C-alpha cells in the first residue's frame, strides 16, 4: 500500500502524517508512507486544498486533518 501525504510542511500536514503513521502502526499493516511537499507535484495530482492524503493513487482526504480512527477506516476499506 502506498500512502502519500501532500502538503507544504505546515503543522496540519505534519499532524496528518503523524495520524497516518499511528493508524498504520495500530493496524499492523505494511505501507509505504511518502511526504510530497513540492507544490508543482501536488498541483499535478489535481490537489487544490492541503493537507491531503492519497492511498494507492486515490484521493481520500483533502483540506483537513483526518483523525486516527478515520484513517484506520479508510485503510481497511470501511466507511
């Protein structure tokens, strides 16, 4: 599983990264978590609001910080 956290490195972006790392650890799953901070790369993906999270190339969160519980639901395919 490839998880990308997109944002310029602001506090919200860092919080989303930490929440994602915690969710992955709690689920005990294997995931490649990458931070994308280059604004051109973010815009090339069509992201207009950060922070954002993409899982395997699909946008899951944009413009807000998802909490650990929500990220766990996203990663396990729940609603």
